[in-house]
C-alpha cells in the first residue's frame, strides 16, 4: 500500500508536464501553432478574394505580403495578436482591348482568443487612399 501513495506525486507531475507541452509561456498555444493557423486564415482570405464572378470581367490576384504574430503578455485570454497584409492586383479589359490595372493594399488585424481557441478578426478603420495629382 505504501508504494501506491508514492506514485501519485509522480503521476500528477507527469500529467502536468504533458498538459504544458502544447502551451506557450503565456498559457495559450505556442507561436508556431498560432502562426500556422493565421497562415491558414490568410490562404482562406486569398481564395475568397480571388473568387470573382467572371461576368464582371475583372481578375483579382491577392498576394500575401506578410503574416505576423506578436505576443500580448498582459492579456491571458488574448495572448497573441496578428496581422495579415495583402497586395491586391485587379485587372479589367477595356473595350479597346487594353488592360486597366489597380493595386490596393489591404491589412487584416486579428487576436487569438484562448476562450474560443481561434483567431478572431478585429475592426481596423480603412486608410484613405492618396488622391491622384
């Protein structure tokens, strides 16, 4: 009977170590895990953005310019913040056969919440486009 009681502390410490393996120092997932999830989100946004009705005659190409993850050490529920940046090239054929192109930059800000265990998008006010001279 004496040996069973000695095994409990080792079992508890072992379970705590296993539970901590998938967690970062902030209590949420590690950086590489949340970065991979944010990259998946970027790919999903790219696919959705490039899906344009062909009847409109517009081709849109979403180039992923960057996916960044930052720690938020003072927020236990939202330990990570992230940003996805795109450069969007839209092309449209004119009636005379020429191609009209437009380049737009777009940014999406996210936070990772441990309550939902996923990235959620944050509202970012649009930046005004510079006026043409």
